[in-house]
């Protein structure tokens, strides 16, 4: 089982989607599945977060997260996604034998930059970790543009890995629907054996 909080960010134009201590969710949902990936995918669906099954994934992570993001990047690439990354992340992923396309950061000066690509509908999911006031401020337009387009957005390595596993579960054969009682019966039957 995976529990997910629901936040009404889209109802507040201009607000940043980074969670802070003053934010409160408007509810919670839960996904139950045979494994973590299926449960995570169902929780995202229940929260209204559309998980893509194909397309382009933007990846830009801080240096401390580069080693951790490699697993998710490989899994997404193996699932048929095209990865698009900013300079440092693109170099790191290439060194890890992951095919990736480079895109300009918002403040690098080149065009099209990542916000241009998001606004033009070329990006289907975003993975972006940041830390520190400058990094957080620089990535605000990425977060806001993603929210405005309804893109799934992950701000941690753990979230990116979970998303990759959820997408893999969806691609493996869809998601079945069962009542809580059916799951309970299955657990009880397994304990008796």
C-alpha cells in the first residue's frame, strides 16, 4: 500500500509546488497493489497525477543526487522514454551509459531552454532536485510550467525511483482493481499456507 497526499496547487496561480512546513494537504489517497510499483501508480492516479507511458522525461538533479538517479534513468530509458537533461546531469547519465539529450537551463541563455520545451508540450514528466536558495529560485519556472501543463513532477531521488517502478508496473499489464476485502483474503490465505 502507498499513501499519497493531495495538494491543490493548480488552484493557486503563481504558488510554488515545493512543500514547506506551512502547507496542508486537502486529503489523502491510497493505492494497493501486488507490489510497490503497482501500489505507487494507483496512488498517483487516485491523487490525480497522470503518469505517462511514453514520451520525454526531463531530468536535472543536484550533484549529491546524481549517483542515486542513475537507476531511475536507466529504468525509464529501458521502458522506452527519451531522457532530456541539463548539462551536468546529461554528462553524468552519458558516463553511466544512458542515452540522453542536452537541453539548456532557464538561465543559461540558449534557446530552446527547458521551460520552452515544457510549454511547447515536448516534456511528459519532470525529475528535478534542488537545494539552496539559488537553485530553488532558478527551478521555480520549471516547477510552475510543469504544474500548469499537468505534468508529474518529482523532487527527490526516491520519488523518481518510485515513478519509474510505477510506470514499469503500468506497462507490464495494466493495473487490476480489487476491493480491500479481496486483498485481505489473499493475505489471509497466504498466511494459512
